[in-house]
C-alpha cells in the first residue's frame, strides 16, 4: 500500500451532505438532532457546517478550554476497563496473575482501574499494543515495550487501595500518561480538530457555500 500503510479513507461525496451531519469520521463536529425529519437534518447541518467553516465555533475542552483547538473526550467519572480473558494477549493469559494481582485479575479476565474522572479516553483507546513494523527485530522490541507498559499499568492501578480517592487515582495515573502517549497510534487527543478547507473564505462566501450545499 502507499507509504507502507493500510490505505486511506476515501473522501465522501458532497451529494446530500446536508443529511449526514454531524461531520468528521467520528461525528465530533456539530450537534446531532435525533429526529430523522428533513427539518431536523437541516438544523444539524447548519450547526455542523458553521463549525466546519468557522473553527472557533467548535466545542471547547471541559478542562483546558481555549488552551487547545477543540475538545477532548474524557471519562465522566471514575471508570473501569474490563477485558474478558479470551481477549488478553498470550503473555497475560499464561501468567499466574490472579495470585500476583488479585484486584486486577480474576477468572473472567482483568479489571483496569480506577481510571480517574477527566482522563482522555483516547489515551487508552488509541494505545497500539501490536507493532506494524515489517522488521522482526523492531517488532519484537516494540511489543516487549508494550508488554512492559501493560504490566506497569496493571501493577500501578492494582496497588491502589480498595476505596481509592480521585486524588490517589490521579496521582497514580499521571505517571502513566507519557508512556501511553509514546505507544499511542494517535497521540492527538483532540477529537474535533482539522479539516480546515474553506475556513479562509470571506464570511459572505461561506454563507453562500452553505446555501449551495443545501441544494443537492
């Protein structure tokens, strides 16, 4: 594949773009109207296309506000990530982890947490545990590094007291942020950034473009 990757996303057609808001692949730009009516679809389109063409209108982050260009999806409260045993890597399935880390491992799999309130979801969701490098030596080195991070993370969170406070969880988790970003497939945690086509047009032309997009 080009550039050694898996390929590229094909840009969607602008035909009936008014019916497909909110925008971006993750639907992060614009307000979703739950009604399927044409009126509701146009309301969602209007809000979404204005955020596309005027990036300053896009949602801001709940913690960092204007310091970053957009919003980070965050955990709404103390959160636990549960992974069934069958989905665990071999090195975790074979280890006697129920005796070593009983608060993390059980017969059903693992429970990772508490992950503190406000943690960027992408910090965990974007973690790339398997190397895509074609060189066997580099791939083994990468996966050994990933395994070490998983063990470190499980131990750090497993060492927290049973009724850990938010402050204790935050203190533990902050030491894991840089290692998680280092192995991230997408270290950019802002979910509504980018796609700035047309943002430099004069406002009048933006308005005319919006009306034109409603016609086909």
